[in-house]
């Protein structure tokens, strides 16, 4: 949350300080524990692969780090993190609170519950159910927004920045356009706030998060199980039906692939079941057809400045022409229609 009593300079100083603390911040995706857990998974994959190149080259192959796209991601991580992401942080900070406030202002939701009226057992059960509900609903909401980012021609012009990486490593995760961030975070935070406000007014209290060492148990589990490999060259999928239940790096690799069979597939973040239900799930046996990047020409997306500017130009062209230009033609049957 942004402290409104601070000056813009003070807010930026606090933001920069927190930004460079990513290795020691359990809420950051680059927290050292998550990196180490992904390294352990990579080591297991290395042993199973019987690679003759050695562990270092297995984890940091020349095919990735000799590619200019890899180093653009490194530069963009700092560029976007210190400029655009700070602006998005300021603009979306109040979206969640706004959602809660709006819900509680509705006449039908005023004074429905009171924390003083419930015993500890009831409070614990409701808290657990509320957190599970929010995790499931929040992930479904993220799935829907992600779907729109691909299928709406205007939104795609900004979301394609994230998909323009032709090789991937953990910092590729942060190749995102600020408009893309703004749309996603504002919508998800506001609607989550609406639902949380309903819970607050009905149950009468805000449930405490279930944590381990101060980290939310769901986020902790998600980040520990090879999360960093989702944006990497390492193929890892869970056996059998489990790949349809829990997210794997392979699930996300397919989403980033520009192979015709992989386009507009695997939108889910935490629960691939959404893809299964809405028929957007694909999981090949191996990664021989996985090729990262976008179908359209991405040669102009070759610098930090261009990653910011080009999508605005392309979005203007979409608006001006009225044409529905997408990454690929629309699905034959819209699963969310």
C-alpha cells in the first residue's frame, strides 16, 4: 500500500529500496529461497538428462545467453522495474481498497456481520474457507483477464511485449508493458476487493492469511516448486493427470510457444483445470515443437524504449483501422463466450 502522506520522492525512494531487496523479500518472485529451490529442481533435471556439458552449461546454455533477447530482458528488468512498474504501483495501489469500500457502501451489505458475534471455531472455519475461495476465484479471475489480453486486439498490442522474448530465463518474466500491468492489476485488485468486501461485511472480519515463516502458504508452495523454470529453457511437466491439476513449467512453456498448435493455449497461472474446463489446455509429450516468441514481426521490439513505445503505435493503428489484428485468428469456438 502506498502511504499518501509521503511526497512522490519519498515514495520512489521507498519503492527503489524495496525493489533492490528482492533477494531477501519472501513476497518477491526472485526471493533467494525460491531461486535455490528452482536450482535444486534444475540439478535433478541435470542428473536425469546425463548431459555431458556440465551443470553450469546445463543451467546457463549458450543458446540462451548468446541471444540478444536474453540480455534485453536483463536490461528491461531494471528499466521497467525502476520506471514503469513504479508508476503502475502508484496507480493500482488503491484498487483493492476501492473494491472493498464500494461493496461496504452498498445498502444490502451494511452491518451484515460482526466479529464480536462469532466464536473462535466458527471464525477459523470461515477464515480457512474464505482464503481458499479467494485463491480459487482469484486464479479464475486471472485466467479470464489473461484470456482477454490475448484475444482482444487492442490489449494484445501491449501483452505481446511479454511474449516477444525469443529465449527465456527467470528475468524474462518481467518483460511486461506498463499498460499491460495496469490493466491486469487494476482489474484483478478491484474485483478481488469487491469479493473481499462481501466476505468482510457478511462474516464480520478479515481472515488472517495462513502463513509459514510469515509467507502465505499458497504462494510459498507455488514459488517453491520450480516456479523460476516457468520462464526458462528447462522442460518439466508433471506425470499423468497431475499436469492438469498443478502448474508445471511445461504448461507455461507451451503458452509462450508460437507453434500453431500452441497459440492461445494454457492461460492458467496456478490451476490448469481452468484450461481443461474451457478447452484451452495443451500438453505435448516433449518440447520439440516449442519455440518462444510471437508470430508477427517482433524485430522492432529490440530495446527497452521500443518495448514501451511500439505497442502504443500498434494500438493506435488497431484503433484507427478498426481491424481485429491478433497474434493468430480467433479460436473456432470461443470457450468463454
